[in-house]
C-alpha cells in the first residue's frame, strides 16, 4: 500500500518505504524445478531516496543483494530448502506459508516422517511466535495436512510404541486438494455485453497496470502522470522489485475468490507457480539455470486494454452486486418486520395457553386433593374392617395385631393394642363372633369375658363355671329364612363340670346384667371340647371326651317375632328358653374338635339342603371324620388312622383342633406333634401339610422322584429328613409341602438315596431298615398327588442300625435304573449286605405289605459301633467308620442271579486306615480320584490314598468333632460339619479353609450335596435346616460391578473437578462416602486462588453449600466432625463449618438431621434411626471439645510467637525493637 500511495501521490514526498525482507534462493536437483520463495510480509521499514536510476542494476549487483538476504547461519546446498534450518529465523510471525513450513519440518526430520505432536514441537522450536500464539494455528496445521495432496498419512506400525500416525511428504503428488471440486456453478454475465475473463483457481491473481491505464481508470490529469516513471526492463533493482510487487498486490484486475481455489497448494506465492499467468494470455515465468534471482514478469503492462476492460467489468459487477445487496437488505427488513409481527402474535398465543394451562393445573390440583381425601376416607374405612389377630399369652396378656395387607416382609409386626392382664388365670379357649365384633375368652378359673375387639374393652363377664372353661361358641343366626324367632346373640360355653351354659348378650337381658345363664344343658359325662351352631341358629352340636356327639334343637320354646310396641304392651315374663336334645351319636373316640359344615357344601355321596346336618369331628385317632347328623353315619374320613401311642411318649398324632374353610372347601387339622394338615372335601385328599417343629435333625438326603402330577420335576427336588422321631419327613424344596412317612417304631438314625434318587433307604433304632418308593398314580384317581410308600423291609440286626448305604451304580437291565444291593451297619459291629433286585421302584398301594429283603452276607467289621458307611461310585469298594478309631476298606464281590439262581455277595477286607485319635464319625469316597475322606472326633479331616491306604493330608480347623464330610468341585474341595455348629469349605490342594458358614447353634449331624454340587443342605440339633447356594460367581460379578462403578464415579469426580463443577463433585463424594476426596477438594480451594467476596474461597462452592440437600448436608457435617478431630485437618473443618454457619440457618441444620433419620427409616436401617434431635446433639457434643482444644493450641502458638519475636529482638541488640509485631501478624 505504501508503494501504491507513492505512485498515486508523487507530490507527497520523494521518499518511499523500503521493507526489509529476506529472500531465499534455492537451487534444487534436476528432478525438481527451482522455486523462488519471497517473503514480502512487513517486518521493518526504512526510508531511502526514490529515483528512477536505482531501478536498473546489473546481474552481479542483483546476486549480491540476494546473498545479503540469505540467512547468515545457513549454507546453501543443492536440495535447499529441505529443512527448517534453511528458513530464516524471524521475531514475529513466520514469513512463509504453512505448507512450506510443514514440508521443511517433515523433510528435515531424521526419518522424514513426523507425528502431529512432533510437527507442533518442531514449529515451536523454530519460531517463538508459535509458543505464545493461540491454538488456532494448530487447527490450520491439521487443515493443511488433511487437505493438501503433498502430505500423506502413514499408519503407525503395531511394533512402534506411542500414539498417532505419521505424516510424510509426497514430492510427486499432483497439485490440488483432497476435497472434490465443486461443479455446476452458474457463470455470471458481464453487463453491456462484455465478456468476463475466465476464472482462475487459487489465490487472487496479481496483475500490473500501465500508468496511463491507471490514470485513465482513476480519472487523474496529465500532471499527475509526470511524477512516476515505470521501467520497461525485466531486470529490476531489489528495492524496485519489492516496490513493484507491493504495487502489483494493491491492484484489483481480476478477482478470484478463495472458494474458487482448487487446492491449498495454489495459495503459495505467485512466483512459485509456473503456469499461473497462462490463463490470461500473459507470459509465464521461466527462470534460467544461471540466474539466481529474476525480477517478476512485469510484461503485463504491455496489454492495458484488457486490464482496463476487466477493471471496468469488475466495477460494473460490484455496482450490480451492491444494488442487489441493497434490494436484498430491503427484503430482509420486510421479512424481519413480518417475523416480529408473527413473534408478537405467537407471544400472545403462548400467554393465553399458559393461562389456560395454569387454570387446568389448579383444577387438576383440586381434583387430586379431592381424590386424596376420598382415598384417605376409603383407607380409613378399610382399616376399620381389616382382619386382626388376637393372641392370649402365658403372661395373661391380650395382644391384638393388625394383619398387614402388603406382601410378606421380614419386619416385625407390632401389636396395635396390648391388655396387660386380661384374665387372672391362663386362657384355654377363645372364639370370635360371626360379625368379627366381639371376642369371648375362657380361662382356667371358670371366668368368661366378652371383649369389644375394636375398642378393646370388656362388655360382659360370666362367672359360675364349675372349673376350667373348655369350649366356646356364638349363636348369632345368619340365615333367618328357616325359623321365625327373635334375632339375638348368645354365647354358649362348656366347662369341665360337663355342663353347657347359654348366655344372652342382649344389653337388657338378665344374664347380661347379672351374669346368670339363660339355660343350662346337661347331657355329657366328660369334658365337652367341641361346640358349634348352624347358620340358621336352629341346631347346636356338641362333642366331648365321653366319645359322643349331641345334637340340640335351639328353636324349641322360642318366642315369636314381636314388634317393639307389642313388647311394651306384653304382660308377665317371657317364656323360658329351653333347648332340647334331639340325637346322640357315638363316635367311639375322644372328640377334641367339632364343627358344622355349610348346607350347600358339595359332598360326594351325601345330599345337601337346608335341613341337612353334616358336621366333622377330630380326636385321638388323628383323622377327621365327616358325619351325617340325621342318620348318625360316617360319610368319609380324611387322613390315615395312627396306632395308639402311649401317653408317656412325647410325640402324639392326635388332633387338638380342626378349622373349616368354606372358601376353599377344605378342613385344616392341627395335631399334637405340631403338624398342620389340609384336606380337600371335594377330592377327599391331602392337599398340603405343614410341619411346625422338627426335633433334633439326625440325617438328611436329597431325592429326585418323578411324580406324574407334581408341577416340579428334576433332580434334587425333594429333601428327606430323619429327626429324633420315628416319622420320616419328606419336603418339596420349592413349595415346602411336606409328607410324613410312618413305618418305623423307633427313632430313625440314617438315610440314603438310590442311584437315580428315587429310592429312599432308612435305618432305625428298631433294628430294621426300610426302603421307600414314590407313590404310583392310580388310573382314574386324581386324589393321589405325591408321597412315598414302604416297599421293602430289612430285618436281622441285633442292635440299632446307625449307618446305611445303597449302591451307586444302577442296573439298567430292562430299561430301569434299579439298585442292586444295600449295606447296613449296626451297633452289633456287623455289616450286612442286602439284595434289592426284587424291590419295586414305585409303590402302587401304600397300604400293601412291603417285601422282605434277603441278606446276602454278614461281616463282623469292627470292635465297636459302626457310625458310617459309603460305597464307591463304581460299586466295587465299601468303607466303614467306627468308634474304634479306624476306617476299613472292603472289596465288594456281587454276582447277580440268573436262570433261577439266587444272587451272591461277599466282602473282603483290603485295607485299614489308622491315624485318628478318636472315633470315626463319617467316611466318604471321592467321585473323581482314588481318595477317601474321614472325619473323626479328634476334630480333624484326613485324606487317605486307596492305593496304599496312607494318610495324604490332614485338615485341622474345627473346634469339635467332625460329624459329616463330602467332596465338592470335582474332588478339589471338601465340605465338613462338626459339633461346633460350623460348616467349613476346604481347598484340598492348599489344605486351607476357604470359607466358614455359620447358621447353626448346635451339632450339625446332617449334610447333603446336590447332584450338580451347586447346593449344600445342612441340618443340626437346633432343628434348623439351612440351604447353602454356591454364589462364588455372583460375588465375583458383584465385586467387578462395584469396582467398575467406583472407577466410573472416581473418573466422574475428577472430570467435575477439572471443569469446576463443584456441585456434582461434592454430591458424588458424599454419595460415595469418601471424605478424603472431599477434604482434598476443600484443601485445593483454600490453597488456590481465593475470592475475597466468597466465604469458602470460591463463590461456586458457596452456592453449593447454600443449596445442599438435607441428608447431604447432614453427611457433610459428619465429615466435618471427623476432620475436626485431627489437628492437620482441623483448619479445613473449621473453614467448612464457618461457611455452613454463615450460609445456612439453624433450622436448616435441624431439618438436615431429621431428613437423614427419615431416609434411614425408609431404607430399613434401624441402627441409624435414633431419637428425634439426638443426632444434632451428638454432633454438637463431639464438635465443641475438639474446637476448644484447637483454639487453645492456636492461642499457645501465638504466645510462643511473641516470645520468639522478643528473643530475636534481644539477639539483635534491640535493632528491631521498633518493629510492630501486631501489624506484622495482621
């Protein structure tokens, strides 16, 4: 622009500005063309006289000027420039284009390839400008590398460490960019029929103008033309070369926009392009090999007509474009006005919509409030009708529980009402009336009380019973269609004086006022135990321990229905109420429970109707009988009649109570041995059995029966238990439905299963062993659901059988998995082998006589009692453990019978395992290796080799006798139980205890492992059965998920800190319960840049503390309390506490701890729930003492600092006495 200003205004001064520039002359190899790189950017200026004579110099002077511009610290070489060292150093922005700098940086490297980071480093090392410039120049570098065809990307080899690909230079690449060329653009027409010159790609062309053409274009007069002389020679002075180049840069002859450039490579200096002037008819620049620096081609001044026409055309185009721009701006203004009007209309519509939305929101809120009020009223009404559970305890208290309507939970249900002393004596019977309004209770002192359930007070008290009250029932007719009498509520009682008493509960009755019975019924000769009244109130049925059932007619001598006016006009007393005995039915057993069935109950073989009287009884024989009251016959019986048991035995099968459930057409019997059995009246079958108490569990095994009707099929679906009883309990693992197997006459001691899990073997103290098989469904009889029946008996031992084992390898002859033999061990020190070939695998009739098994051999094995037996998986070896502290291994020789010959079997001793110091309680073969495991009373588990019967390993860890062992995980682990109530899992290879399972409080006698070894069942003397699942994989997955979540949260925390999102960072640290990260955050804030207007040092953190939630604020206060206990972190704690007290009110702190208590109560954390207000008090009590301690410590430090200042002043002979210590500390 300075050169152009000098040419246009020669009168303004005869001096021109000469710009200091550095030129590099580069002579390349013959394979490449020579390029001249000129740097015309402004660096420094100097004033020199302007004269035409200085424009023409010789070639020698031109070369001399060029050599002066070359960098002094670089020597010219044939390939120059090929590195950044060839380019001159500049203080400001580099004078070369980025493609040139990138090319030199890459070619100048040792491997002629660089990564993007190495390119950045090379440019910053070369030019100081890039060290302080912004990041935009890096974007330009990436832009040129991606679009310029000169640069190619080379992937990093897999063996080369590091990040990022390499960039190389392709010197043979064609010119242009990697971006496809734009096609199909419309060519503008020149005004007045003039033709436009063809557009060129790349940078705007720089053309020169003749001075006459320039003056004619600018409209200057001839006087202005005399001030400038334009040389015609092609060889110019260096200063003139720079000046003319500035002049050429300032001309606008043919404008080519940057988007018309075909490649970024075309944006280099015009002298670097060989054919840049060919499109306009100008001569191309052809450097000679001998001439180092040539002047630019100024021959363009020879054709001024084309240039002037082009300029005129361009000016016309610019005027047209300005006109179009003005019209476009007017149209845009109109459109803007239209848009503003539309926005105003839209704003009005939005306000109307918001008003309607607010009205609808208020209406919905009102409706929701009304619905909530209605819901509260409905819930209150339902709560008034909710079912309650009423319990009389041994402490003579009455507790009323409200049965929860939600799903079952582990939370305790607390009573809604407690009456501490309901009776003066223990309550034996109680009954609720049909309306669920009153409760009648009878105690041992002969007093009957009637309670109002909802309000909890006594309405009636009846005395005068001759002893313990034994039965109660209410008489409140619910069906008035069959009789015509007054509807009253009566209470009928029975006591040990064998009399039945009827009390009228009407408020105006004499019995209600004075407690005297309305009628006394005599007919029983023993204690009446069962009472019930029909729905119509006509019949009363009573049964007692005198083995008879009496039917009473309550409708005889009844007063007819009268209105209130008739009652007031009546004279004299009402006719006495006197029920009559209608029928006596002998039941031949002591009746403990009795009830009347509904008239519409559908019983097969019995007629139903309003006149029918059908009732049920339960008593000492353990069965429920259904009777026809009119005929006095038994319709059918439910359950199996048990043998009579002596009174001195603890276990009894007799029924103590029976409940009738009309909704499901079933009766539920409660037995003396705490078992509950449900029977269906329609199918007359047992539907479900609940076992209320398991005595000391002695042994257990898993079964896999294939019941045809059972919904659950598969291996290990049922569990057999041998308790301290003669009954074997079979549980369905999925539904916990149970069955009792009755057959043994004494306690069952041992259990084992067959090869496929269907057959069950048991050994008992009655010196017999029994075989049990699943019940077989009968054709056309849907009553049989599932169960077991006895199919075989083994008798022959002289003492009780304490060990039993069935062959593990089944005989598949005939398509059935039939076990071949069985071994039993007894206290008579012998082992018997039994033949099982004739035993069926299913029980067709549980009442049929079982088969008698044959003993194949008897072997005296030990000197003391035999405690355990086990058969190897291939049925070739038998091991026995005894109290004589040894385990013996026998060889089994079994020959199956064929063609009428009987099977034969024999045992041969092949080895003895000695080493235990106490009796051996358990033995077990490994299913994978030739190893034997034994557990003994010496608290150890030993592993024995079956090759030489030597002890391989000893596992020690139990604190009491080892009672059961078994192998797991393909023989790699062992599970053991002992008398210390622990289940231990051992790793055989490392001889270490992997884990210890604790859920029992007594000796663990029973242990069973599922077929897939994923489940362990343990049973102990504490009557508890525990199922242990293999959760190793789940625990590992949970740990991995927890670790991944922790890593994710930690990364999120770091990201929040990096972006200064302190709210989320603090909330995340509180959620992770990591006070250390929170402490480091506050420490960094206090040690970093502190904002004087902030309480904590950062306004963002002040805002976080000001808006922190209740429970989160309580957690932060607890963290502050913990930090305050340490002198190193007390400063941070005091600062955070100061900020909380400044930014939050006292009510916020109280509410914060209250919200934390509510949150803990909601999630069920009872340990965190405390008394209201106690949490805040505990915080204050813990925070104040440490704060006072820190304050005293700081005061002492201040006093010590004064002493130090005094000593220093005295050491300097008072030279610093005048120092203001206080101001220094301030």
